[in-house]
């Protein structure tokens, strides 16, 4: 079957039933993950983390420390993977890139006037190019939620396409800030727009707005990825960000990915967690599985 | 650009380790007697039959077989208890029923494990649905016990007397609760017979009722097969028969009690239409299809066993359905990750397999998920038949297993006509984003229960029952209470 990409009418994307989504999510959360499957899952979670610091008070020194942590999560336990990427502001890309030299950890940079996206198209493109020129492997852009809610879908589409072009070889993650989109129907619509406009990843939130990532929102996006994949043959990645801080929840997300998109998405090429405190909780669980008892949080370095 | 056709791979890149529910905490006796007049007594017949675990084919226990004399004894005990029980104040009756509900919650894990062991349903369902819902029925009807005058104003509601209740094997404990709770709240006494393949949780309920201090004889539980049931139906001193089971037996019951003055409610078979419109939330509709036909291995009288998909979205829906079927885990019912457990009995499995053969011969296109099933025990892969026709037997007849017949439709008129063109009328499902379409269909589909954008939802406050050959009378809600009252 030859696949061709026809851009759909975004006013008519598939409806989503919130009650049904929540019921499906409840089924994922009753899966029991034990013993070897738990260990395998926990290591998978670690390898999928985008270790993040996105604060006004960030400095090169802070970023450097985090980068070391990214590559050496917990050297006491051998055989642990490193995280997938670190996620920083454009101004910190160079520092991160230098600190991660010699590792295969990617540097992701937020851009497009993150987190609000309230700026001009020119500045957003400059912002992106600046990050790419400093060596960012991945760009996490935000969509213009105001334009989206106005129904200005062409604007949103073209903006994403323009940033994608500015990214060059860098992979583009598109953040919807689902906490501002209000309905699951809107989440589905934003997913379709972003994927057809060229997104390599779709991402729930900036982490600056509550609610951030939730399982229902992520499920809607995973289902959109699945439909897009069937329509075009192109795989798109998924990144829930913000609000996932426990191993148990992270494992439930993986169950959801596995049962919605299958085995191919269970790698950090196609699935990421945007999180700052998740890694240590996972490490605590791994230590518990290894030694049989829980250890104090003081045994795990903060960053 | 990819040239090969996109396909998702649900093979286990991440295998889930077995997560069996602990079964050590339960106690099952080697042999179970009849529960008559508040105590366990040996059967007059001196006969016992074995009950098996359908997932392992191992014997669990021996169950007493009640004959005519045993049934007579049970009815006499119920009659003797009726006077005092019916004169008790509603609030007092309510107290007993509340106590049963609370005890059931306390022993929920034990009930769930035994239900799964004896019936084959996954522990996830018995733990999350059967047992909590059974307790909820007792809670709900306990609340009505002292409010009958308000429930039916100006009607002077009076209990009927002794109720004979015969329940099926698909929801053994839940059906017992559906039957016993409203009967007691209304002031009746009860002789209940569970199905012969799934007597254990009813007998555990008998132990619970004994522990609750309910006056002797108010609830009697007699075990046995069809002959025991027939003894209940034909007993002259019974005022009301409530039966849930097959349409054939329902007709037989109706025939045998004709002219006796016994009241009757029947909840019989079904062949529900689950209707998916083009504007439906398709992923959630697929979930509804799965839940409709694979819940409890399809052993559900209201199962959505006929799927109607609007033709212009049929390809997408079927693709999604096949993908979802790949993620269903079939196997050990006691594993917490199992989605589809064991078929209830060898007989039922061979009946289902017979229908699968019929479907193939009729020319429908068979599709089964690629899962493997355990060698031992009675298991059936989740099965769908594509391109089924209205005149196929797999579309017309109740299979009572995880087998779905899929048809497409083009217009609303067509689907209403086809959905109604069946001897049954228990339930239906409608999936659309458009509210007006839902109301249009619910008024035209001849089915007792219609779910909109969901399926297989049960609640004690909601009446449940059928049209046509699916029976008559309602259970649940005020309607269910009225069925046990002389109004």
C-alpha cells in the first residue's frame, strides 16, 4: 500500500470521550508489575528520562553538575543506563554540550519563548537557531496556545513547520501545554496539527502549569500517534513532562505505551519522561530490588 | 518514506512476570451441605456432585444435591420464617441486610478468590466488579427496607411470601445478591439455588448469612442441577419465582407455573447490538466493544455480541479492534494481569467451539488474537467473525462466549431494523458524539438496557431486564423492589 500524506481538516479531528479515556487508563493502572519485569521496566524508565532544569536561577555550574548526574546516575549500582537527555534553556546549551562530551546523552533545549510562547515568529526562529548553533540535539518548542484556542489552526501549523525548518538536524518536540488546552478534544487536535506539521515528538507540558502531564492526556496523544502512524507510516515520539515523580506512575505510563503503540515505542528514541525528581525515585526502587530494603534518600545524590 | 504497510507489534518486548493472587488465606471445605433453616444439613438424597476449577480441571469440593424432599424442607423453613420476618419493622430488617453487606466487604478477598477458582473469571473482575457490586446491592436494598411506603406512595406494599430463586453460573455471587437483597428488603423469605458448576460462593454466602445472625429460615440455599430447580419451580407453597438463565429454561418455567398464581420474573438470554457510528469516539468505542464481548469471557447475558459498524469507518474500527485484541492477556484467571480467564465448563467450551465451526461454515471471516492459551483448562481465544450476515446463526443465536459477530451498516434506519430483528431484547450499545442520535436510537431500539458511549455498566440503583425472549420483570432500582412486593 502506498502511503501518501494528505493534510486533514483539523476542525474535524476524531472526537475523544473523556469518561472512556479515564476508564482505559484505570485498566493500565491495575497491571501488576513484579520481579524481573519491574527491574526491566525501571531501567527502561531511567534510560528514557530527560533530566531537566528550567529555572531563572540556572547557571553553568548548576547545569554542569546535572550533566554529571545524567551520565552517572548511581555508580554504586553497576549496569545502570544513563538518562536519554538533559533539557535546559538555550543559554545553557553550550555548557551542557561541553559537559556531556564523550557521552551519548543528548542535549535538548527549550525554545520559542518558552514557556509562554508569547513572542514574535522571528524571535522564536532566532531562539531556535541559537540553540541549534550551540549544539542542541533536540528542540522543545511550545505552541501558541492563544492562537490555537482562537481556532487559528493554520497559524499554529505554520509556526511548527517553520520551527521544524529552523531545527535542521535537531529533532523537534512540540509542547502543547495541555493544562491550558482544557479539553481532550483539543489535545487530540493539537496532536494532529503538530504531527502533520512535522513534529518528531509531541510533548504534554512545560512543567510550569498545573496540571502538567496526566495519563488521560498522554493516552489521547498516544492514540493520535497511532492513527498518524497508520495514516503515514511515520513514527512520532511521545514525551509526557511534569508531574511524574514516582516509579510506580512511570511504570504505568510504560504499560500504557506498550499496550497502545506496541514494542517499537519502548525505547528512548520514541518515548521520554520530562522529569527532574523521577530519576532518584527509580534509583531508590532499583536499590530496593537489589538489596531487598529501602535506603534513605540521602544515599542518592540530588544532582 | 516507509514502503511497507505500517503495523504495530504487541509482542512482549517487556514480558510481565506472573502476578498470582494469594490463595492461601481462603478456606474451602471438602464437602458442602445444604443451608436450610439456618444450618448446614446433609441432603436427603445422600448424593453429592463435584465442582471443578475450570482453569485447572481439578476438583475443588463435593456439593450436596438437593432432591424434592430437601427442597420441600427448605420451602417449609422459609414459610415458617416468613411470618415473623415480614412483621419485623423495616428498620430491623434493614439492619440485618446492612450487616450482610458489611460482612461481604470484610470478606471480599476470600469471595473474589473463590469466585475465580470456581467459575474461571479473572481475579481482576471478581475483585473489582463482582464482589463490590454484590455488596453494593445489599447496601442499596438495605436502605429501602424501612422506606417501602415512600418508595410506593399510597400503595400499601406487602411482601409476597416465599420466593424461589434460581441463578446462573456467569455471576454466581452477584446474581445471588441481585435476588436475595430486594427479596429480604421487601420482607420475603427465600429459597435460592445456585448453578451446579458454581455453587461455592453461594455456600460461602450461606456461611456469611449464618454468621450475620439473620433469623433461621429467612434465606435457604439448596444446591443441585436442573431437577432441584424444577422442584423449586413446581413447589406449591412458593409465591414467586425469579429466574436468571437460558431462554429455553425460562419458557419451561413459564409453562409449568401457568395457572398457579405464582408471580414470575425472568431474566433470560440476549444478543445485544453494539452500534458504532462514524462520528463516535472510535478508540473508546473499541474499548466498549472489547468490554462488551470479552468481559467475563463473554458469559454475560447482556454481552454486546453483535457489532454494527457504520461502513465508512469499518476498516479503521476493525484495525483498532484487532490491535486491541492483541493486548488482551488470556490465561490463569488467578493472575492479576489476566484479562480473559477460563470458560466456565467443558460443556460451555464445546458449545462455543461448535458455534465457531458454524460461523466458519456459514462463510463469515474468522479472526482470533495471536495469544497462546494454557494446555490444561477450558480456554477460548478472543474471536471475531467479520462480514457476518443477519441470517447467520452466529448472528441470530446466543453463543455465551468470547465470540463477536461483526456486521456493517449504512444508514440509521438500516441499523435500527437489524438491531431489532432478533428474538432477544435485553441490551444494546450506541456510540456517537451526537446526543440527538443517542435519544433517537434509545427510543427505537427494543432493548431493556441501552448504554450510550459505554457498555456493561451496572449499578444497584438502575433497573435491568429485557424485552421479548430476553424475559420480563426488572432487577435493580425501585423496579427490582416492586417485583418482590404486592402493590
